[in-house]
C-alpha cells in the first residue's frame, strides 16, 4: 500500500459586503473574505493538501484566479473536483485535518457544522475529517483582525480500483 501526505495553506484578507464562507458553511459575520472565488480559506487549504499529496499541482493551477469562470464560484466545486481527480488517479482520502486561524469571528460554535460539510463534500465519514479553530493571541495579520488563514493536512492511500468520473462537468 502506498501512502501520501499533503499540506495546504491559504489566507485571505477581510472584505466588506461579502459573505464569510468557511468549509462550505456561511458563518454569520458583518464581513467576509476578499478573493476571486468565495474565498473559502478552509476548502482552499484542503484542496491544496489533497492535490499536493497526489502530486497533482495546486488549486491555482486547476482554478486560476485570472479565469472568469471561477469568479465568485463556490469553493465546494473545487473540493468536489479535487476529490474526483484523486479517484481518477487511484487515490483515496484517508483523513483531512484543518486548522482555521482567526482572531474574529469566534468559530467554535460552527466547527461541527464545518466538519460535517467537509465530510459531505469529500464523501467521508465524519470521523475522518477534523476542523479546529485557533487564534494567534493578537499576533500577525490574523491577530490584528485583518483576515483569516487556514492550514490543512491530508493523508491519501493508493486505491485498488480507481473511480472514474469525468472532468467535463467542472
């Protein structure tokens, strides 16, 4: 059996008049995140961890920010694409662990909902998906309340039979 580990990271600045979407969940907030898509730092970090583990590039390669097709697009599409691409290359997601770094808003009440949404998008049992939230105690851009960051780790194993789904729908 072949195993692969991937790491991902993403960060976005706060932006007015945008929804705050984290792990595919809209979080009640007076301010969202700036980005070409919905700026979901959790999904972006997870996608990079998955693609990196399989040596299949990164989110920017598959969904470049200069491409108008991805303007304001839900990042859930990016995660579904990465999941299907892994299957096409005979990889199975074993688990995903994401750490959201934000001084505000308080995310603890939404962690379980974020885990459930990621598990749903990855088609994994909840026990294989972890989301945690932390602060930087006032240090750095997240500590100053300028934005949100996320780091993620994914473990893949080589699947015995690849699942075939077409990429044309993306």
